[in-house]
């Protein structure tokens, strides 16, 4: 049973790594205003428990998305602690999100189709 748990954890880690950028872009596309990292993590956690306990893993992805031109970011002072970096999706980011969403949907349909034939 231990091996099955280890394989499940590895699969979940790889799956999360492949979808984190997609869900981060989606959260920021739906936002009415720029958001800082903790707000984004809370939104993801509330939506589906996506990042429960994994907030620190979001920051490198946010930085990579910003470096790729998919997000804009700026720093603002905070009355309750250190300055906060806020993120907003760019026009390029919205285009990439549309493309990735289409790819995700096609992949999900294909995987679901194949899994329907697998006995439980």
C-alpha cells in the first residue's frame, strides 16, 4: 500500500506542476483588480483546495509568468507588514490563457474518454 501512496503523491505533484500556471492566470483573469500572492493563494484554496499548504510554491510561478510577459507586477507598501507585490494579467496573458484553456479542455476530454474504458 505504501508504494501506491508514493505513486499517488508523485502523480499529484507532477499534475500540480503542470496546472499551476493555468490556474494562476485564470484567477488573475477573473480578478477585478491586481492581487498579491496571499490573496491569490486564498482564492485558489477557497475554490478547490488547490494550494492548501503550498503557498510558497506559487511565488516562483508568479515570477516566471511575469518574466514571460503574461503578468504585470508592482510593489505597494502595506500598513500591516512588509510591502506586497501585486500581480495583474496582461493582454498577452489573456491570449495565452485562452490557448492553454483550449489545450486543457482537449486533454481532459481525451483522458476522460480513455479512462471510461478502464475497469475500476
